C-alpha cells in the first residue's frame, strides 16, 4: 500500500487498525506507550473504541468482553502490566475467546528496568496464568514483521478462538525502520457469527463461560484445548539463515535473533560455519525444524536476553538427537552483534 | 367455569429447580430481572455479565445471552461488551464481595466513565458462596465466620455504602437501593429496575440498583427471621430509595 518509516510500537498499532481492530484497551507503561497514544488518535475517529482503562486488569477484562462479542480487539502493555493481565487471559483461554495481547517486554523481575529483556518467555509460552492452557505467541524480529504479525495475530485469534500474544521487547518497540503497509482489511462480520454474544434475538441464548461443573465437562474441555494446540502446529513459523552447511546453529528469537543474525553474517565472512534459526512462533514452537537440523548432525547453541528460558524448549525439541549450548545476555543493557561473537566462537571450537 | 390468567411466569425464566438455599433473595432478584426484561421487550437484545458468587449461575435461570466474568471484573468485562455491541442492553449481576471488595476499582471506573450499562448489585452483607465470611458490607457487630466476635470498626473498618458512593460519581445517572423482603419493597424495587433499564435504553449513562438481600444460610437464620433482619438491621444501615436520577423528576 504505502511505505512509511515508523517505530516497532507504531507498526503494531497501525497493523492492528489495518487488520480490522475495532477496540483497544490499555494502561500506560513504558516502553509501549506509543501504541495507546497512536490508537487514541486513530481509533475513535474511524468508528472504533479506545479506552484508557483503570488498570491492566481492567483492560484485559475489557478485551475478554469485546472478544465475547466477536469483535477484533487488542490490549498492550509491558512486563509488570502483563502479569496483571494473566487472570483474564486464563479466563479467555478457558472460555475459547479470541483477543490480541501485546507485550513490549522489559527487564524484571519486579519493577526491573525499562530496558529490553526476554525474561517473559516462560510466562508467554507456558500459560502465564492458572490452569492448563496456552496462548499462541508470535515474536517479531523487525518492524516490518511486527506489522505483518499483527495481522496474523488477529487471524489466528479468531481461527483458533484463543488469546494470541505478540511478544516484543524495548528494542523492537523503539526501533525505527521503513515498512510496507497493506490494504486495510474491512471487519469480517461473519467470522464470529456462529458463537458471539449479541442478544439472543430469535435464536436460543448463548452462554460463554469457563466454569464447567457438570460431570466430565472440564476434562473434555481440557482435552479439546490440547487438540486445539496440536492443530495450531500447522501455524509454526521460523526463519533459517545459512543453516544448510552450518556446523553450529544458533537459536535466538525476536530482536536478539535479529542481532545474532548480524553476528552470524560477520562470522561467516571470516569462514566460521555458523547459521541461525529464529523461531517466529514461540508457541507452537518450531521443534520439527530443529529436529531436522539435529538429524543432519548439526550442533546447537541458544542465545537469549535472559538467563535461559527458551533453551529448555530447544533442548526438549532435540532431546536424544543433539545438545544445545547456551549464552545468556543479562538485562540492563542493549546487546550488540559483537557481544555474541566470542560466545559463539567458544561454542564452535569447544 | 372460565379460567382467568392471574399470573404468568416470564418466558425467559427457566422452569427448573434453583440451587439457592430456602429463603435466599437471589432467586427473587433473578425473577424480577427476568420479568423486567421481558415486560420491557428487552430480553432478546440483552447481554448479561455474570460475576462470581451465588449469582454466578444466573445463566441457568434467566435465559439471555450471558458471559462469565472473573471475580470482581464484571464492570470491565461489561465495558468491553457494551463498547463492542452498543445496541445491546448490557446487564451486570454482582454480589457485594465481588463488587465492593475485589472489584472496587472496576465498578468505580465503569461508573465514572458513565458506561451505558445497568449494574444489579446484590448486597447480602457476606461472602455467600464461600461460606459466609466478612464482606465489605458486613454491619458493625455482625458475626460472620471471619468476624466471630462481630465486625469491629477498629480492626475491620465499616460497612461500605455503595449506592451513596455511586451517587457521588458524575458518570452515574441512576442509583437506587431497594429491598425484596415484602410486597411493598418488591413493588418499589421493580419500579427502580425498570427505570434503570430506561436510563440505559435512552443512552443516559450508568445505572446502579442495589438490592438488600437475605442470606439465611450464612446468617444462621430461618427465612422469616432473615426477612425481618433486612427491616430491622439492614435498612437502617443501608437506607432505601432512589439516591440519584439525573434525568427523572426529583425524588
Ligand atoms: C480471584 C478469586 N478469589 C476468590 C474467589 C472465591 N470466591 C468465590 S465467590 C466469592 C465471594 C462471593 O461473595 P459475594 O460477591 O458477596 O456473592 P454472594 O455469594 O454473597 O452472592 C469468593 C471470594 C474466586 N472465585 N476468585
Ligand atoms: S449461601 Fe446465601 S446467598 Fe448463597 S444461595 Fe444460600 S442463601 Fe443464597
Ligand atoms: Mg454477598
């Protein structure tokens, strides 16, 4: 459609509007404020709804309400606020409701700092709230991908009737890059017609709830959820860079994946046989691609901006086939491609 | 002999045994809601947001589109519903623990934003569903399972008067406190509820109706004594009446 130069945060906000998002609910927190600020300008004048909620708890519950009406809606926050949204996300998962949650994550635990970190990986991919559920997690590595994955997030949320999280970080949110935007999608008024609440009219009333007390119903629903997550494996996305002839495959996601790509490019020029696998869906996790590479005899190393979270999923994926080394960059500062050279070389020669 | 239909139960009130204890006022409030919606021709356009508590199963009895909300969050959930589905009549059904304790932020801000929703607040002075613990509305001296000596203001604070608090917020267009323990009070309650629906239908703003309700089980009383307690102890602590009606005639 057009080429614009924007921050990652604004790309997500624009992506949401272009993907047909009608309602946004948020609460201020750095480093994601560009998202609500953009949407407070754009949504109300285009017939949508923007609410600055009283808390992240309320914002996430507004999302639950909008999802139940079958409307494309979004909330965004950063780590401490995402913790507060977990209650509603669990209820959404338990009620089979769609909704998009953006986490422009920052350093933790606690108040941490406002710098980048990948410390929320476990919270994002393992459920986060109470109960045996998952959300689909998308991890963009560039501003263009942040825009594109926002479209995907809405489509997936409605296709699977499940919460979808876009997991970025302070680097992605604040980074400016040129992007190509798409033709805005008109709202698909039929995508939720078979289940949304709108007043019963002539049909019998619908009930949307997570409470399942009747004998066997909760067990059955938990089973249905697992089947949904297995079905979602067809949505697995990842990027491979110079892996075919690599001896060592580095696994890294999000903006760290992007930074590591520069490191890999440089090391390649120097003749080191390294490659990169960047998971784009963190749940479902690109285990099959990792297994393929493991069967080819590759070695692995996981790099994260935390002290070791995704590495557990990498090791689980290739268990019995290969091992994975690990390098964790501490939160509190911005990593550069040079930071990863020595750890990768050490792994390669070790 | 010709039969005359003297009374008809609302069509949207399910003809099933309820889970309520004998003498519980939730059932009366449910029925009043069902007939209020049906008489006003609103049932088919209603979306009810059910909270957590003994009223959580309202969808088993009042047959309208219904969504479950987490404990205390119903006004935020209803905000999302109303903003997404502005032509629907949005009804919230909350207990006093749900609304006045864990959900205080959500109710205050939904009210303050003037969300065009109707909140039915059932105040029985205890956490009924969990076995009768102290609620923010428990009266001074009232014994509960967590105030075995009776509520003491020094350590437990005071009963919260939500209708008065709501009335002070500019976003609130209608706020009333009613009771259902006798015919006279029932009639007034019906009228207040009808008015609250009108306020939403006319797009005037936020409507709030507090029902003083008996919980005989957790009050350790029979139904008649519980009804009398509403008169003798609750109404003096929580005065009945239309506390605010910005569009209506002054009361
Ligand atoms: C987050 C959370 N905390 C606690 C509970 C347990 N719980 C269920 S119902 C309830 C209290 C309900 O009391 P009230 O709102 O007064 O309703 P009542 O049953 O008296 O009508 C509580 C605390 C819960 N379901 N969720
Ligand atoms: S415990 Fe109290 S509020 Fe709950 S059903 Fe019984 S009487 Fe009603
Ligand atoms: Mg109660």
